[in-house]
């Protein structure tokens, strides 16, 4: 996913921040329930250091920093926030956890906190309070935030991967929207191929887009990497059915998808080489902010990927997930800061500053003005309502993270699409690899 | 000051102080002078290498320290088709790329050794691929090989040579050859400039003598140039094999080991499993598995190519 920040975008969004800061009315609509905040006496003279992935858009960073500063001033403590590249956050978290030194709070991705469950503070009290006050946590937040029945981290938002397509092209092919079933989806892709405006989905080693597509494919047929108990269940009739379907679907793709990285589909779509793909919201905004591509953005529509045989959208959004390390000398201050950031006065302006890049983990924020500004991005409002996560459907363990990072699902799909393996053989190979990652130690 | 107390003259030289005697001690001096170097080597070479080897025998992951598992990692790797494929491709990649680099590099060196106009400028230009940071040239090749936006595909479609884009990195074998080509492109300057340096040390009188004997150009190359180049060829080849075998940046930037793991080198697979995959133990095991190959390649170049017979003729023992 591209992290394109243009000057225009920055200026426009900075205006939005100013508007959000002055117009208190925009915040009034977030409904709250009475709840008692946990008693967290802030340590005297506390200094907190927080590490966070870099922004999508400049206002994300500005509002986040401003919120932290307000907390620091109100409590007479110091808060320092550092932003690091997305690729580095896992390694820096690992170093922090293993050395017991470094930031007090790290906002990682997805199941990251589960790797370090023994090294981070329990956040059940804070999460329970926030859940009560803001209408409950959404399913994806429950999946990534909890370990068993306790909370180990606070999800801050997720970025989903819907289907993104050209309205005019679909109309030309005789479709009004992307069908919600497999047969219809295949017919659509075949029709797109016929009019030489094909679809394309990443099948290369692309952490975001590759996994999103492979997960969608397998999940939408009822397959899963693991079962509820956490045993590897990828080698199933459902998976084989999904892979058989992929063999036909792949024929309709634009050439080269086996070599696609995370950025490739963005480029192909923006260049008009590909007319239907799966991506985060960044693609839409990067085109909207480029005068040369604005017409494509205006012709673009985003809808959830087909549900297939399920009742929910088979997509696991990329989730910001905050953890407090046990080595922190000021755990109360750290927990209070995270709580503070999730409260309406801080969270809603931040959500709005992100113009849809991140979607809320707490139900009440679905009423945020973020989701009414541009109807096209309203598809992201319910990203965290999808009950799917990397490594679905077993409990999250090290293996869930490793299997995703090592492209087990993606390469299973790619092996079939390229004709290197039969669906049965590919599923068996994925099972072999997954068993290694999910082995009991 | 009275002159009555004349300094007492003693016959024996003053016994040197304990510190001076210590510094006169040869053993002590050796230890003191070597300590910084040994310390640096231990800290920055031996310790990481030792740690890597130790990790290879544990099941350490990024989240937690591991326990000793013996050769379990290696047992798993022996049955892992992805690892075996990476071993095959590492050897293939090194062999073909080295062959290509030396063939073309030697040819280029011979050309540059002729008297050409603007010789220095040409030599400087030749070095460019070597000077540019690998990641930059890798990104350039990534664009050149891009399935959608390749300049070569574009030109060939414009000229009507192909109907659709050329498949550079979308299937296994084209991807393997594309990476080898990029590696050769990048490696030629190093070989060419090193061999050029070697060529210039060959005394012109040898060629004059050969000319007087009526030797053909091929004979001059075969019996003068080639044997005289052998020592430097052996060293350059050793380096080249090591650099090629441990190549990482080109593959990681262009294909990330794809499509479907067909272009993983052992180095990229070790990184993929160890850092993004979090399996530090397994990644270390893959890296350790590279050591025998590298030792073999080094010994082969060293003892094979550097033999006196090869350098100075069959009869010279």
C-alpha cells in the first residue's frame, strides 16, 4: 500500500483538523454509556516513550502528538512519541521485549502483542471500561486484543482491503456492482477479460495485498489455516475447492500477478492496466490527490470482497495494536495515556484526521463524522466488524504471525495459479509448512 | 650551592622501574598490542558468527529465547523442498553468473587494455554499475522487469516483436535467468577492472619475444596472458564466488524470492525465515548451511587455480 503524501493532501487535511478542533458539535454524536474508569494514579514525575508506525497522512501524526501533549500537560508528565517505518516496527518491538529496555508503549500491528504476551501488561481493566463506555469492542478488536479471556493490548483501528473497481468498466461489462457470490465474481472477471480491461490480484510475496487475497479466497470457501482448537486445518476439501476456483479465476487476471508486490496493483490500477483489484484506501486517496488521476478516482468504487459461502466479509484489516511493556516504570501513566487517547475528545478528531485510513475498534465511533464525508470510503466504516484474523480460526499464537509473514497461504495459491502444483498438492504443502509453525513447543 | 657534595658515581646502571621492566617484556607487549585487534575481532566477528551457529541449534524465535534442539532444524531443512530449491538455485546462480562475469569481464579487460581514445574515461564509465549502490540498480532492474511497466516489453510491443508484455519475473525460469543477468551486469566491472590491473603487470617483452617466435594472437593469449593472469584470476574469482553466493539485495529487491519461492537464494531464504518469519533458529540454520559451500568454493579457487603449474606452465614444479 502506497504511503503517498502530497502537499495538497496535507493542506486539505490540515484544514480538516482545524475544523475538527473548533467544531465541538462534530463530537457530540458519539454516544457513551456510563462506565467507571479504572483507578490509575499516575506516577509522580513519569516520563513515557511511545513508538508508533508512521502516518498515512500528516494530520494523523499532528493530532496524535497533540493528544499526547494534552495528556502530558494535564498530568504534569512527559510524553515522547516516535514514529518508525512499518517494516521496522516488529523488529524494534522484539528488541524492546527481549532486552527489557526502550519504549513504555509500542503500537504494533495485528497479532504482534501476542508474540510478547509474557512481557506486556494486562489491559483488561482499561479495555473493559472502554468497551462499556463506547458500546463494546468490535470482533476484530476482540480477536487481536484478547488472549483467552483477558486483554493484552488495545486495538486502535484497522485498515481494510475491499474490492476496488472502475464503475464505467463494470457497466461496460454488464455489471452494476461486484457480485457477492463466487460464480458471479468469476463471470465478472471473465467479462472484464473479454473487454480487455482485466482484474488483477496480487499472488506474489506481498505481505498486505497477497495475504489479503489468499485469505479471502480460502476463507470465502469456508477453509481456514487452523481450526478452533488451533490445529492446522488448511488441507481441507474447502481449500481444494477454493484452489480449483482460483485456477479458473487466474485465467482472467492481467499478466504478471505472480510477481506482484504490495505496490504493483496500485500502479497497474492507476495506469488503467487493471480495472478490479483488492487494496486499502490509500490507492483511492493517492489518485484523488493527483490531478492526472483524479478522473480514475471519480470513476472508482469500493465494495467489500464477495462473501462467497459465508455471512461475513472474509477480510482481516491491518490493525494498530497498542501494548504496555512490563519493564515500564510508569505502567499507570501508560495505561492512562492509552485510555485518554481512546476517549471521544481525542479519538474522534484523530479518526477524522485519518479521513478513513483507520477504522474504529469501538462501536460508538461508527457514528463519527469520518464516515459521512465521502460516501466512497464508508465501506471502511465496518472493517473491524469482520470476524477474521491472520491465522483464522484458531487462537492467535506465534504460528499465526509467522505463517502470515512467510506467505504460506499466498504461496499455496500462487503454486496452483502458476500451474506448478495441483490444488491437492498445494494444500498438502501448505499443511506441511503450517504444521512446522504451529508445532507445540 | 656548595661544590663539596659531588654526585656519587655508581658503577651499576639504575635498576629500571617495575613498569619499565613490564613494558620490556616481550610476551606482555605482544598481548597488549594484540588485545585491541583480538578484542575487535572477537566482538564483531567471532561473537556474531558463534551466536549464529549456536542459534542454528536452537528453536529461538523473535518473541522468545529458544532451547537447544540439536540438529532438528537441519533435519527439517533436509526435507524442506523450499530450502533444497534455494540450495539448487544458489549453486546454479553462482555458477552461471560467475561464468558469465568472468567470460565477459575478461573480454572487456582485454578490450580496455588496447590503446583506445579516451581510455581513462571509458574505464571510469565501465565502473559505474559497480559504484552504484546495489539496491539502486536492483530497483532499476525491478522496473525493467516489471510485468506491466517494463521498458523492454514496451519497446518490443511498439516494434511489434511481441504481442503482450514479456514475462521476466512472473514464472520460475525466466525469473531465475533475469536475476542472473542482473547479477552479471553488476559484477562485470569488478572483474574487468581487476583483470585489467593484472594485464598491465604483464611485461611487454614477453609479447615481443612471442612475436619474434611467430606466435599467433591466440597463442599469445593462451601461453602468456592467461598463465600470467592466473594468480589475480584466482583471487578475483574467490571473491566473486563468495559475493555471488551470498548475494541478497538483487533478489530481495526484485523478486523477494518469488514467484512461489523459485528464486530464493540461501541468503534471502535465511532472512525471510529468520526476520519476517520470526524463526531465528531456522534462519540461522540456513545461514550456517551456507558455510560449507563457501569454504569449498574458497578452497577450490585457492588450491585449484593458484597452483604453480597452472601459473607457470606444466613442467614447472
